[in-house]
């Protein structure tokens, strides 16, 4: 099975995840956040949705059921 690597998207997801961590740890880092830093959560979920849809598109086309998808995601966790 050939996998696609989205290096740039993975990098953006990593930056968004770090922004989210810093945003939630403001008591340790001080109040240095911008008011729009919370948008990193939205960015992370949008990019993750794109990566997930890309990863499972072929599997759904091949007959994977929703139950199989949920099982695969739970095993992944």
C-alpha cells in the first residue's frame, strides 16, 4: 500500500499543536498570547480532517464500513 506524506501539513499541524499547548499553559509562559491564538485549534482540526480523509478515502471506496473505520481509529489511539 502506497502512503502519501504531507510534510508541510504535518509541520503546520505541529506548529498548531505547540500553539495550543502554549495557549493552555499561559500561567507558566505568562500572558504573551495574541487574541487569535485560539484559531490554532481550528487550524489543527481542519488539517487533521484533510489528512484523515486522504488516508481513508481509498479504504471507504474499497468497501470499508463505518464500524471498520471506528475500530481502526480506536486501535490507532
